[in-house]
């Protein structure tokens, strides 16, 4: 015999189906007691007063609803927690990116500052070198100009007796050695007759191996002792001979002007 189809039965859960089956069985039992012949009226009434089983089905429906609400709540909590974790992760990633960007910016700023400092130091060094080179060049130029001016101011003396005496007087004035043109001229004419190569080979000095030489007949030891700086070391040089002789006369007689004979 085919089982009758109950509308909506296939949509019920297993628990609900068991509950419905129990209710149906209870109803069938009650109906059987009601139709059995010979039963007392009180028994029929007792059958009719049996408690209804749909109460158990209703309780199962309430439990299912509570379970459903609990699952929904748990799902919402899990979803909220996942969102919070995702937000925290994102915030951590953004903070890490921000920190990395700040560190990179600091590193870049430090590198730029170091480059700037190195460039400034190089520029300062270059400027100092250029300044030193300029000062050196200016000093050398000034020295050359001074030498040039001195050379331009230095008079050119004639290469003769007059020129030798005048040049000697200029040097003597610079060195603080007294003497006059006439005093020098008078003595050198007596000593050598104006011959710068004159040499005495017969007097006492010659006999001692140190003959008198030059315009003012100076012996070698005296020339070396009273040589004037800046003049030649050649005893026959006219200017060197005159200035050395005048320097000797200055220390011995006060001046060549005071010499009127052999000295």
C-alpha cells in the first residue's frame, strides 16, 4: 500500500520527521482504543484525554531556531574578528611602509647633507688654494716690479775712472762709509796713476809676498778683511778695490779724505 504524501513533509528535518511520526502513531492508537467493542465508557474517555505530542515538535522547532541564531551570531563574530584582524594587518603594513619611507628619507637626507658638506669642503679647499696661488703670484710680481724699479733707478756708470769713483761713492753711501770724490781721486792717482791693474813688486809688502794691487794699492789680507758686501772678490776690480780701501781707511783714519800719503 503506497504511503500517503504529506504536504511539506519532505522539507522537515530528521528530528521533525520523527516527531511527526510519533504524533501519528499516538493518534492511531487512540483511534483503535476508541473503536474496540466492550470497552467501558471511562476507558474511552481515558483514551480521549491522552496528552498531545505536538508539544515535543514545537520544542524541537524552538531549539533549532536558537541553534540557528547562535550560528548566525558566531558567524557574525567570526566575520567581525576577521575584519578586525585584516584591519590590524593593513594598519601594521601601512605603519611598516611609513617607517621604511621615513628611514629612506632620513638616509637620503643624510647622504645629501654629506654630499653638500663634501662639496663645501672641496670648494673651500679650492678657494684656499686659489687664494694662496694668487698671493704667491702677487708677491712674485711685486718682487719683480720692485727689482725692475730698482734696476730702472740704478744709474749706469761709465767704465772709466770717473765712473768707478762715482759707483764706489754710491755703494759707500749705502754702507755708511765716509769719503769724497776728491779724496779718492787724489789718493788713487798717487798710488796707481789711475791704473786698475797696477801692482807694486819692490816695496816691503812685495818682499813679504803680499804685493800691493789695484787703484789704491791694497794687499790681499786687507782686501779680504775690509771687502764690501755686494762688490766683486777680484782685488783688481776697480769698484771692489776702491770700496775696500776706503772701508780700511774709515776704520784706520776716519776717512780716505784724511789720507795724504802711503797708508
